[in-house]
C-alpha cells in the first residue's frame, strides 16, 4: 500500500486542494488514519497545503474569470471546506482589489445584450434581478444600478 504522503503529493501535483478536499480524497483510498494525519500536518508545515492560498486562488478565478459577485464567490470558497474566517478573509482580499460596481455593470451589460433597462417589461426586469442575484450580487446594489441606468437614459419625448 502506498504511503499517504506520496498519494497526497500526487494529488496536489495535478491541482491545488484544500485540506478538507485532500482529507476526503485520502479517506476514499482507505489509507491508514494516523498516516493521513501526519501527512496533512507535514504538508501544512512545509506550506504545500495552504487553505488561504486555495481560497484566494478560487476567489480570484470566480471573480475575474466567471464574473461572480461577492456573495457567490464566498459561497464557492466555503464549498471547498475552507474555514469561515479564512474564506471571508480571502474574499475580502480579492474584492479589495476589484471595483464591484464595474463588475456589476459588466454583468448587467452582458445580460442586457445592448438593450436598455427601459425596454424591459416587469417580468424581464425581475428575471434580470434574479439572475444577477444568483450570480452573487447584492439585491440592493442591483436595484440601485437599475434605477440609475433608467435615469441616465435620454428622454424619448425630447427626440425629434
């Protein structure tokens, strides 16, 4: 039977894992529990296993690549089995570098596909708000942005 250390290194070589994910994968292989604990301790000690690094990496990917809002990013990081305080600190670190309004504006533009907010009926607006909320943006921020988008639209009556 291979040692837990070599199995863990092999798993970590292919992708970065949180401590919880690594424990689960080692447990599936029915490795000796003491060997697993000493392996995790050793990997944490030498920095190979680092939940904060995994959390920041995941938060950056969710924000920059998938254009998710803060709420959804925090949810994704928590799903990795990362402790609440570590997850919150990582998300705060990532969103400290990001303009959340610009992120919301980009998501809104992608959803509208060139249409104006005024062109949407009530059901379409509700769908838009639900989809942006599911993407992780706060409802209050979404509604504020939609109201300001309506005010910025030129008045149709003044056009000849």
